[in-house]
């Protein structure tokens, strides 16, 4: 690819791109990045890389190391400052290019403010739910001690486990602004746990599995992701679904917001229910929006917020008889 063709292609990309010469001075910046940082197309050229990374000395040191060792690397959560003083955090991939460096800048979505309407609603909900959860757990413990059936004891144990999990979630919402607790997560174990929970429902749907066995563990909050999947499954059941299909796949080159994920996990929850009403499709993930008279409108809003906390996204495609909620989660962090 000659330089003219490369420049034409690069200038059309939504990803921020920067070329740096051997002295770590800016040789070229594409329009996407100049727009984010309001730099102007010409003003930064010839200036040191400090213009972009002056607030991130570790990233500057990494750039010098990549130039010296000719080995690519990535920097996570790098602070960049626009000319108007607004801070943007980004993941930056640095790799040798020609005789200098190429930087790929993937701006991260702004974290939800702790005072957002959804967060405030969730904290209020968490406060209200704690006492009923304690009563539910106590009743399940009594039941577990008094029944003779192994099956009933197992169901009571399931209730206790779920009450404990929801209690942990409520405490996080109340005292830690809902910050996720990250660790290795096997998505197929979460899906099998989801199946156990659904089978305990009075009228469980028929469950089908379509798993990709090559999917690796991801970095996430298992309790929160379990809640997200449970929300999607119960929404499907409330829409009249008789069959629920759980599918996992690996995606490559997926765009989520302003980021391009090199590798991502896709989890599809597919149902044969009535589908999402046309009037709700544009506001489906907003708080307090529900297609049912007795619905709270919190389930999908919370589910999307959990997806965003993990650097992912939740999307929906629906028609009567076939609705697909797709959860996308980055797998890059696991392999970096």
C-alpha cells in the first residue's frame, strides 16, 4: 500500500492515529484524534510526543522503549487532555512503523457518574430490597432444615445462595457506588448456573445450548454478569418465550463505541417470545421504561450499565417470534 492510499484510508478511520518520528516528535495526526482533542490539523506537527502524553509519563517511557526495542505494546487508561481542558482516557497501542512509531488511540467511554438517575434509583432499590432478602433467606434456611426431600433441600439451598448473591450486590450499590469486583470468569459456568435457576421456575422454558468451547475466561465481576444474564432470561420468559437458546462466540475486530476490540466474547440470549414492542425499541435500555404494566423498567437499564462497566455493550435485535439480546465483552484484557 503506497503512502497516498494509506493516508486516505487512515484519515477516514474513527480510531485516533498518530505517527511519530525517531526523535518522538509528531509527524502526522489523523482527523479523528485532532477532533477529540481539538488540536487543529497543523498545530501539533513537529512537536514532541509530550504534547499528547505529558500527563502520562509511563506511556512516554513505553513509547521510547518500543522505539528502542522494536516490540509493540499497549498502555491502558492513559489520560489525554484536550485544548479546552477536558480529559479523555484512552487505551493506546504502540508499535514500530517505518523508522518511528504508530500509535492507535482508542478513547474510552466516560464512566457513569455516581449521581446519575439510574445509579440513584439503584441505590434506593438496594436499600429497599435488603430487609425482604434477609427474611427470604431465613425462611429458606428453616425450610432446608425441616424437609426430608433432597430435591427440596437443594431448592432451598439455591434460594439461600441467590439471596446471598443479591445481598452482596445490594451492599455494593449502597456502599461502593457499584464498583465491579473483577476476577477470572468462566462464562459457560455462569450460563449453566443460569440454567439451574431457570429450571427452578414454576414454568421453565426449554433450554438449548450452542457454546463455543474455545472461549477463554474473561476478566469480570461474576455476580454482576450473572445478574445481567438472569435479567435477559426472565425478560424473555415474561415475553412468553417457550424456548431459550444460549449461544457463545468469539468476535474479532468489533467496534464498541469509539473502541475497536481486537477480540471479544459475544453471548446471545435468543427467545421465541412476542418480541420488543416497536414503540419501545428506541428507549429499550433507558431506566423506568417497560412494556409491562407491572414492570419496573430497571432490568435492561441495569444490564446495559453492567455491560458498560466491563468495557462491553448490550444490543438487541427483535421481531415477533425471534428476539436476540447480544452481550459483547472484551477478551483483550485477559491476554494482554
